[in-house]
């Protein structure tokens, strides 16, 4: 069955450093979504990528969908303390959605 | 517009008991999905309801069931609780059915089974 792997599991950065989380699927996806969950909170939708090779930006966040539609990444430039939380990818194939295990980001001021 | 609400927010039960959790979607949203979140297994899809019909189901035993009412509110029930059912149960609503749509999550119900 479809599996979605996400790395790293944890990332601790100094404020101002960049951060990247990677998502890899065992099968080709139709689309991929990214969510952020603050400590003690619930997942909040960030973005959906649909096209092969797609790149989308939201301020300091850059999302990429691989050419083969099997991997994706989220890159945060110059992290801030407000970026703290767990970032999840969710791979979608047909009507099946699988979440990655998430990358927990901590930022030291 | 009010967000997704879930009740209760916290629940403590003992093994063998059953529990019912409630979810009210964003007004106008007709799809409600349920997820279980645990530190070990992460976010796992339970089922999705749209127009009072179960449209999709994850890999959970039959002890986990749900339903949706005509006003789109949804409930999920877990019978014969086990220790491993301790988790944060999240519901998410979206305008239409299918995982291709943006989902709006509620705050969750934290269930502890003793």
C-alpha cells in the first residue's frame, strides 16, 4: 500500500537559520498537501500541490512537488520563533490520503 | 465564520467502556473526516462522511464507527475501549467530499483510556 515517509523527524535550528523537511512517497501521488500543527494545537492547512515540478511560495515558505510526483519539500527561509511546530505532508493517491509522521521544528531565539 | 468544533475536549474512560465523540463542521461544509493522532502512529485516517453516507474508510477495526446527521454534524463511536485507543481524535471538515480538498481541523478530543 501507499506509504509516505517524512524526514527529518526533528529539527532544531537557531532563529534566522533555514529549515527544510522532505516527504517521499512509495507511489506516484495525484497531489500533496502540507499542514502545520503548533504545540497543543490542531493541524492547519498550508497548501496543496498538484502539478509535476510545481513550486509555490508563501512569504518565507517554499513548497516543491517533484517531477515524478513522488516527493515534496517544504523550505522555510530565515526561521522565526513563530515557525515552531510540527509540519506534516499528506500524500493523496486516488481517494486515499496518507500523512507523513511529521517534522517537529524547534527554534532557539 | 465559526470553525470546526468538537466535544468533549477531554475524556477519561476505562477499558471495555464505549465513547461517543461529536463534531460540528464549519457552516456549509458537508464533508467530515475523522483522524486518530498518537505519538507512535501519527495521524491516521478513520473515515469520511458526506451527505450522511460513509464515503471512505481507513484501516481500523469495526469497534470504530461513525455517522453523520442531516445537518452535517458527525459523531464517532468507539466500543469496547482498549488502552491503545488513547489518542487525540481530530475531525476535519471540507466543502465537498474527497481528500483533494482543503480540510479544516477541529481542536480535537483527547481520549485517555485507563
